[in-house]
C-alpha cells in the first residue's frame, strides 16, 4: 500500500476522532451526540485499516476494533433506539 494512502488513513482517523470527541463532549443533544458517534465509527474503521495495513501499528488496529463496537453502541443509543435516555 502506498505511503500516501497510509498517511491519509492515519490523519483522517486522528482528525475524525478529535472532532467526534469535541461534539460528544459539548453535549448538544441526542442527534449531535449520535452524529459524533457516527464520526467515531468512521474514525475507528479508518484506524483499523491503517493499523493493520501499515504493519507497524497493529495495537492501534486492535484498540479500534474494540472502540468500533463501543461507538456502534453509541450510535444505537443516541440515534437508533426509541427508548428515552434516563438521566443519572
């Protein structure tokens, strides 16, 4: 795989994760938080690909496999689930 493609994957994953964290941390409501989790999902997919294709970052790939599942739960909870969110 070309070095340029690997760099694009790496930097998109990092940038998307940063933007998603900002959106979720602002707590702007269910739709915005759900959108943040969708962005987290794209970040995880990208970093899984980068981690295993680069050959030097398998740990990041494995970590993002777990984060992918967690982020999918966030998408389910904030965008797809009809059950109202309970305040703690």
